[in-house]
C-alpha cells in the first residue's frame, strides 16, 4: 500500500485500552516483515543481554523509499500491538512534504499537547523535549515517528522509559541511535500486488490474463504507490486490458523509478485543465488539499474542484484524509513529481498568482470562521451575509472543527507565505485573520503557543519590510506571552525594543503601552525604583496627550509600586491623585477602587481612623457604581479596621453585610471574562478585519 502520512508536526493520540479497528481488509502482504518486527519487540536488547536495565525506549526502524508502503506497514504494526500500551499511541510526522525536517520544538510541543501536558509559549527546544521525556517517563506509550530525516530528530524525542516503544519510519538507517531494529522494505510479493490491483480493476481482468498481470506487477517493481496509480489508470478505462498498460510501461523504458513512469502515463491521460490543477496542488501547505484550496489554486468553482479531487483520489493521485471535510493528501512520493512538472510547465508569475489566490481564499475563510462566533454583532452578521455561500460555515461548532483540523496547514501556510518574501501583504493579512479566529474559538491562553509562533513571523516580516509600527506590536505581543509564562527577564529587552520601534514609527499608542510594560516588568522583577521611574515617564506621556483616564490609572500604578517599596507617604499622594482623576473622568467604579487602595495604604501607614473614613467613602462610591463584590470586600475591610480600633460589635455588623452581599451574588458567574489583551492584535493598515 502507499504511504499514509500524518501532518507535519501533527499528532494523534489514541487510547491504549481500546484496540484499533481491524484493517485486515485494507492491509496487504508484508507477512514476513510484520513477523520480524513483532519478534524484534520481544527480543532482548543489548542492555538486557549485558545485564543492564534498558535506559530508553526500544526503537524499531522501518526503512525504505517513499512509495513502498513504509507508513502502511508501521500503522499495521501499531494496530496489532497498540493494546499492549495502556497510555495510548502517539503519532507525528517529522518532515514536510518537500523533505524539510520539522523542528523538534514543534514536534515536542504537539506531543505535549496530545498528552495534555503544559508546553509554555516561547519555550525552547531543549526545555520542550526535556518536558516530553519527563512526561513519558511514567507512561507506557507507543510512539510512531513518520518520515524521519535524521537520527538526531528521533533521538531528541526518545522517551527515557524502557516500557515505551518507538516505531520510526525513514528513508535510510538512523546511525547513532543504539540498538535500532531495522526492517528494510522492497516490493510487495506478487500475490499481494495482484490483490491490490484487483481492488481497482475487479477480478475479471486479472484472472483472464494472469501472465500480463504478473508482468504489470514486475513493471511496477511491486511498489505499492506505482500499483495504485496503475490500478487507478485501469479503473478509469474499463475496456483497457492489463496487457495494454504493461506494454505502454515497457515502451517507457527504464527512464526513472516505477512510480515515475506510471505517473507520467497516468498524468498524460488527464485533460489539460485537470493536469494544471494537479500540478498546482504541490503548493498546498503540508500537501493537504480541500476543495477551497484546489479551486483557489486553479481558479475554478468549489464544486468543480470537489469533483476533480474525487477523480484524483480514484486515480490514486490523492489519498482521502477526512471525508466530512473533503480533505485529501498528496502521497509523499508524488509531491516532488508534481513540483517538477509545475516548475517546468508553469511560469513563475502563474505560480505566484496561484499562491496569492490560495492565501486570499484562506484569509476569507478565516474571517468567516471568526465572524460566525460574533452572533450579537450586526456588522458580523452583515459581513457573513455578504460572503458567498461556499465560504460560510453552518454553525460555530462547524467553524471550530474546521479550524482545529486545518490548524497545522494554516500555520504552515503562514510560515510558507513569510518565507516566500514576495507576498508579505497577504502574509500579514493571513496572520492577522488567523490570530483573530484562534482567539475567538480557543481563547488566548489555549492558543498562546501558536500565537507566539505567529507573532515571531509577523516580526520577521516587519523587520524585512522596515515596518516599525508592526515591529513594535509584534515585540509587545511576544513580550506579553513571555511574561505570562514566567520569562519576565527575557520580556524586558523586548519591551525596550518595542518602545524604540514605536518611537521610530511615531506610534503614540504603542509608545505608551511599551513604557507601561517596561515599568510592569521591572515591578515584576522587584526593581521598584526603575518601575516608578518608567511609570512616571508613561504618566508624563499620557498627561502631554491629555489622556486623563489613562493618567488616573497610572497614578494608581505608581501608588502600588510605592506601596510595595514601603514608601507609604508617596503612595498616598499617588492614590489621592488617582482618586481625583477618576472622579473628574466620571468613572465611579474606578473611583471606588482607588479609594479602597488608598484606605489600604493608610492602614499600612498606621492611620486606622483615616483608613476607616476613606473606606466608608469607598463603600458609598462602590454602591453608586453598583459593584456588589467591591462593596462586600470593602465591608470586610471595614470590619477588620473596626476590630483593630476596638469595636467588635460594629465589625460583626459589617461582616454580616458582606456575607449578605456575597450571597446575593452567588448565582452569578464569579469568573470575570478573559481579557483579550491588546497584545494579541496585529496592527497595521493592511491587517483587514
């Protein structure tokens, strides 16, 4: 059978307790190889023979050229032994369709996510691979690593757990990994090869001319990928005999491997428009193709593209991945053939236009994916109504499922667009739409690792194109994610760089936010003097622009920093300025919170009577703002202050009031909505919403 590849960097986890469904009707041959692999699992390793406990997982290697059924054999082996591994099966592909190795950081992050283990945004490769090894140390897992390019890739992911098993699929040996069990594949045996052809042609054409059928198998060298293409060619031509195809292949001579010769013959039998679409499919990220991708690349309707993709699958040019989403995959052995055809027959300008159409279609799908979540927005409903029917999702759940399944390919599309360098405007729009869709469906916390990667790509484009405003926004985004994962020291230089870029771009919004962020980073690191200095600079910036509400907020930030530093006199002055600012701006809730903090500082400073009066005033403002939870908190603080002043009866009264207020709020959701911080926007005139 032809290889069955998993998305590059994609991961799948299945339960070990549930034995995967049988595929006896799908998998053909390889009886000897399977027997050897099963025996290798039971055979003692070198460490065991020498009397030492095996320090790492056993590694089995299935080696062979693409198209010889390496992955199919690996999947059948996994099917037969998965029930032995109680913690399930993990799958990952270690190379892109063009053979480029996938970074270990990306693979490790995806595997950790599949195991429901934390993978902090921005964490380095060493930290993530170490976290993966630690996560697998106490588990019994079967790990299938497909399309490995180098031994180093596999070695970085090997579990330090002898109870785990690693099945690696590679073109050649993995030199450098101890005690690897190799299984090198050749062609299928004749009977299995004929059975594979029969699936496409039916039994009659094979049995009426068995010698011609065996000759065809010989011409295909028993290679599953070549046999699938040959079967597809015969299946599309019911009146053609097996001998006719074998004769045409012999006429091709020995010009290249068997799949190449069968591919040339099958490709030549397609109409010109279908040939062009097939060639252009090599541009699809990760080799994953759906009707939208195909229609955008070829410039045809979605329905026409869907019909042609179904025909390609029947002919063996594509493999089905997800029937519900009409998602197909280009076999790994055909990807370089399609690319070579396209580069020789299509002009560079035509390829660039096809890429641009594909990116534009992806942007519109992402916009539709996000807009369907905004059911209360008239603008979103109007935007959805203006989209063609083919671009709309039936429900938010359908949009989320599409985004989840297509996420690896969407991220790959962003990486490819940035690497291309000629479509930066579309790349920026794509990344902006992808960020917004992911935040809308998954939330910023869940999507943080992917957002980190996207913002790094945005930074690459901004630096290449000398776009200081977008550079500043990307640096702020990355630094905010660093802070969220505890890397405040690493975030600080990024905030400073964001400030420099914002000043270069004359962006007052980013300038103010960068200064506040620098101050916040110093505060988080315990450097209160520098924090106060930077908050003061940010305050001066706000005052110069007459931004009174933000100025009042910064007075409060200064008050908090001085409180942490134990400078209670200066803290009271800043909080009084904050109180005055919020009162002038008419923000009753902020006014009440500022009074509450002022009362806290007065209490710290040893002035309980003043704290009591300020707290009572804060309660009145909280009542005016209808902030019940703040009222309750202030009532409790009043109770503590009254006890300190020797009035326990009044303290009990205020505690009772607080309990009553909290009881009235018990039926409400106590969790505040997640703040979708400004850090996750991608700013710039080209980032269309």
